[in-house]
C-alpha cells in the first residue's frame, strides 16, 4: 500500500470521490463525515495524510487541525475547501498544512497532492510554505503582479518569475494562487515550475551557497566541499539552516572551470577552494 489517508468532509460525494480516485491507486482510504469521528480514528490508527474540509458543522476544519497538531505535530495535512478566503488559508498555513485544493478538484490534482504529501511523510519532510512567506500582504502583491499580466500571451513565466522574486520560492500555495489568478490549470503551473531550473519550490536562505559539481570541480574535490558544508551547517543539499541564513545547493558547471573547485555564495564567486577551509568563507555572511 502506498499510504494511509484519512479524509474528513461532511459531503458524502467528496468522500466517495476521494475513495474512487485514491483507492485504485494503492492508497488505504478511511472516510468520516465529522471532525469528531476523525479525532476518534486518530486515537486508534496512524495515517500518512489527513485531507480535511474547512467548513463542517459541529467542529470546523481549523479547530480540528488545531487539535490534531496538538497531538501530532508532524502529521501531513491537505485542506480541501469550496470557499478559500485569504484569512482561512492564512490560518491553515499557520497550522502548517502542506497544500490546499479548491473544490471541485480534479482527480489529477488530488493524486498529485496526495502522492507528494505521502512521499514527503515517508522522507520525514514537510514542505509547507512558512506562514511568514505567504502573508495577506504577499497575497495582495501577487494579485497585483497577476493583474499586470492577465490576458497577455505567455504570461505564466513572467508572473512566476516575479512571484519567486517576491516570495523567494514557489511553494504549492503560491502556485495555486497564480493558477487561479491566470485561470490556468494548476498542473500547467506545476509543470512549468518543475521544468525550468531557475524556478525553485524550496525556500532559500538569506545567503545561498552553490557548489559546482561539474567535471573540473569534481575531480578537484568538490564532493568533499559539499560534505564539509553539509556537516558544518547541519543541512542536506537542498536544505536551509534553521535560522534561515544559509541554504545549500549543487550545480553543474558555473563556467569558471579554470578556478576549480568553485563555490558561489549569493553573487560572489570563490575559486580554488580548499575543502578544509571552506567554512571560513561563510564568516563574512553570518
Ligand atoms: S566544472 Fe565547475 S565551474 Fe566548470
């Protein structure tokens, strides 16, 4: 089985759709029509993902998520809602949801969100947008960007570039905002973000470190540089330090092979790096 999913929604039609879409794809799907029943099931079973509605009688989705978070800080949650207001999305984000799906959602969208959430749960990672990255002010600025390009051919890429400049990266919640604003399928937005290497779905630190792993740098010890940085900063490649000061990534040839091995911090290029001393480079950025 790919993963255990609990779906909470007071509409039977939504529960049946989730069962029909996720069941044949190898997910174990439990469904309940109220948050109270869901809390009961969570006492007895472990789930890889909770998919929950926001508007439900008795206990709404936000109160439900607060109770879930109090018991299990690491469980992955995806919200489905018919009426996403900035306020409800913002509050959901503060509860560290992975993503939200506007109703009605397509099977492809549900499968994509579920697959991503379950896979990340298995890796022990939660890629939610940080609440400070998607504030009401950010959402308004995103709307302004979208308005400037709406209706123009080829609008998607420049909108995503400006959105990335604004937020720093393109988490799912920003991709959905852009898709809604430009009236294009979320799958198209996601496809573009995944295809172009200059788009990133991961947050970057205040200072981004890039280590070249191209051939010239590799043979001169670039792998050792990556290891030293990763150990010193206590992050994996693609990760960000807890104070958000540094992020670490690897790239293929920075076009400065004569200086190999090469490390770039923000826009500063450093050549002939000695792996033993590489952490000293970062002192100027602390
Ligand atoms: S291989 Fe590293 S700069 Fe070219």
